[in-house]
């Protein structure tokens, strides 16, 4: 995400969405403009759903949009190219043999071995080996996801236990979910929710997410005090948060 402070001058960008084209990196890029009364800065967002979206504060000068995009040309092209790669990966069924499956920041190649007995998943060298009967070949996606969820719950529970003692907080329950837009959340009842796909990220990034949610049990906001709490246990939290922004989409592989 790229930010730039806005000034309240005319001309302004209409409050509705407008699709506009600009030439970046030798390509014609379509982007949408959206005015937001809540925005304090210009936000450049790139997503599979909306492509490139420019969110501007109220009365932001239209004339400053194109220079801003030109200044951030490399970032925009890189993000769009990354989404293109993700889209191609999503066309492949999750659980297809030969597919790369990230786990704790390391890439493993999926290999299926058909054998009798209950389904098993093991890490062997640089491979994720899925063992199951031939008759259950249609359940590979379900089995792999169950394995990832189990690993996520075990590892996250251990990390929560370690960091909650350091922060001096109590928790109620940990829930592992498949959220489309969130990596984690917490409730005032002390319940913690985590997206199981965070198990694909490097452990320091997972730790940052755990600390982030635990800190919310003390500060239910994103104030300076909150970020100080996060930094006290995760000094490099800014780097890990940036990793999620840059690579999070790559972990959201779905059928």
C-alpha cells in the first residue's frame, strides 16, 4: 500500500467509482477512483477483485492522481504481475500433484502415494507426501486442508501460550478458520481467530500475527500504545506486517 497526504483543493474527484486508463511500464492499466470521507491519505490498492483502485480523501485534486501513479509505477506493475501469477495458480485444483505448497515459509512439492490404510500427510525433505487409498483420491483437497488446519492449531496454540504469558493476558478459545480477507481477529471475550493459511507463512510472520491479536486483548485499537506492545515482543513487526501485505495473496490459493 502506498500513501500520500492529501490537500483540500479543487478540482476534486467525484465520490463515485470512475474507471480510467494510464500507461505504466509500457502497458495500459485500468484503475478506478473512489472518494472516501474517511480517507486521510491516498491509498493505492491492488486486488484480484478490483484490480488497481485509488482511494482518495474528500476534495483531493484530480490533477495529482496521474503523477502519483507514475511515481509508483514499479510497485504497481510488480503487484499486478504478482496477482496474475496467483490467478494462474488458482486455476489449478488445490491438491494437484506437483503443486508447490508453502509451509512455514518454505516451499514443498506435493507428491501423492497410493496405499492402504488411513490418509497420512508427512513432510519428507522438500516434499509434502500425501498417502491415501486410491478410492479416496477425490478427497485430496479435503485431506490436505485438514492437515494444514491441524498444524496451524498446534503451532499457533504453542505460540499463543508463550506470548500470552509475556503479555500477562488470558485467553478463552482459539479458533482456526478459512477467512477470505482477514488473517486474524480477537473478541472481548478473549477468543482468538486465525486464518489457517497463516501456517504457510514464515514463523516470524506467524508470531507477529499472534502477538498482534494478543495485544488487542489489552488495547482494542491501533493506537501508539498498541503498537508499542506489539514492538515489545516483536521488534521487527513492521517488516513482518509488510511481508503479509506483499505476499499474503500468494497464500490464498483456492479451488
